[in-house]
């Protein structure tokens, strides 16, 4: 049964509404995780480390799509709540076409500057050559990679989260099959992993453009007669800036982690962190997917002045996020060895390091969901400033500051514990901001 943005959300209805988005984000993560798994098992440890170094850079570029998609979806959702569907479709179309154009510009420029970026991160020799090989192939699909992030938000606003999930599952399965064919069957190695990811990303966006360009029963459709609205575009960027800050900073943190680990441990540290990053992203995807799924409903109720429903959504969300955080931490602690064995079971020293570090970082799942929800909640309320404050301080101040500071005091353990300390600090900040603004937004 289709659930509308205007409905009152009970716990069962809320879960049914956000589950497709959660699954969609998990399958999106397969683009890199599957590559990493196949490369680690069938190509080697150095190529696996190369994938881990390249992935954060791609996420930084993809963050533009997240910014415009989340910020634009909030505006489109609010416009739908104001009963202006034609204008909502105009905004939607303009933003999607803009993302495609921006992605193309980034791809061309990135092809030339990519080697310098990798060298700056400390890669040399075989690791450097593998990074350049993998990254330049991925760049060919960058316009589609970025646009896919935007479409994920708009599918939910269109009241079609299940369709968004179906397209994402198609992309994930395609990536897995092509990895098996190109890497294992054809023996293409790292090239096969990059081509598989590029093809699957491109196929997903082509399907999405076809769907929204044709007559459909969703709330949104792509139109060809549009005018570029600079004000709406900039407002979308500003409103979604917190999501971009969050994704960008997460990637910067990942690069700093890799830099610190190369300095303190070497290639094994980068490989171990790669496993933690992949598995951790799957767990975190539950929170990110929840935020993506519920944000359009928040925007709609804000536009419709449904303040009691805003309060209902906020209260129920905190309960669900708290339960999920405890469950994820316990599951991560129990499954650390099994998950590490899947990726790096062939190397005993690397396996032990990965398990040890992952069990430390699993504590952060207790707090991660609250700060990410708080940031998304204010984006949905069209307050990009408060959203950006939470995202910026959490990442650029707490996470980056602590990953640089704690290793000086505690050595390698300081690297692993830094994310835990940062999430506790970010949780505290989020609660303070939510309490200070409860009367302003009447939630």
C-alpha cells in the first residue's frame, strides 16, 4: 500500500516508509564494497589498498549530488506541501540537469588532476599506479555517479521509494555480476573492478531518467521546458550543504586516517581501515537511509504547517535510532572476526589488526545515528545553517581534530578511538541544538 507524505506516521507505517530508503543506501554502498571484496580476494592487497584510497575522493565528488539532491528534495517537498506541483516538477528537472552538467565538468577536470591528488595522499610506486588506473576509469562514469545520489532523494519525495530501491538493487546486482565476470572469469584485475562499477552506475541513471521522462504515477516528472532558476539552485545547495559537508568531511577523515595509518603502520593499516570503512558504511547506511527516507515527510509537514506531526516524527525517530544503535554495536562486536575474515582472512597479521580496530570503532554506532538525523532534520526544515553547523562541527572539528590529536597522545590506538570520541561530542551538540530550537519549529 502506498504511503503518502501527508499521513500520520505510526511506528509500523514509519518503518514501512523508510525501509526502501535504508535498503537503497545499503545497495548503493555495494558499488565500492563489492569492488573491494573481489579485488582483495582475487587481485591482491596492494590493489585493495588502492581502491580504499580512491573511494574517499569519489565520495567527495559525489557529495555534490547529495547536496543538491537532499537540499533540492527539501524545497520540492515543501513546494508539494504548498500545493504547487507544476513548480515542484520545474525545480526537480532543473536540478537533475544541473547535476549532470556539473558531473561532466568534474570528470574532465578530475582526469588531469587525479594523479597529483593521489601523490599528495602519500601513495607511491605500485600503490600509486594502481590508484591512477582505477580512479581514471571510474571518472568516466562520474556524471552518473553524482546524479544517482540526487535521484535517491527525489525518489522518496516522488512517493516512490520502492522504485528507487528496485533501481539501486539492479545496480548492485549488476555490479556484483560484472565483477565476477570481469575480475574472476576474464582476469581483468583492477580494470575489471573499475569497469564493473562504471557500467552499473551508468545503467541505473539511464533507467531513472527514462522513468521520470515518461508519463508516470509519481509526484514528480522531468520536463524539457525549464528555465535555470539561480535562486532555487543556490538555495538547494545552501540547504543541502550540511549533507555535502558531512560526506566531504567523512572522506577527508578517511584520507587522514589512511595518511596516519601509512605513517604509523604502513599498507596493512590502510587495508585494515578499508575493511572497517566498508563494513561500517553498511551499518551506518541504516541511519543514512532512515534520514533520507523520512526527510521528505518532514519537509511536506513543514510546508503544510503540520507541527503536531513534526513532533510525532521527531519523537518516534529518536526511539528507533536509539534501539538501532544498541543493536548495531552488539552485532558489530559479535561479527567482527567473521567480517574481517571475509575480506582479509588470507593474512593473519592483517586479520588480527582489523578485528581489534573494528571492535573499538563499533562503539561509535551508539551515537552516530543521532547527529546524522539531527543534521538531516534541519535540512528538511529548510534550515541549512543549523544543519551545516551540526555536520561541520561533527566532522571538521571533532573527527578531523581528534584523528590528528589523539595519535600524538595514544599512538595507533588514538586513531581507532578518535571516531568514538567524536561521535559522543557530536551527539551532545545535536541534543543542545534540538532543544534550543524546539519552540521556533514547534516540534
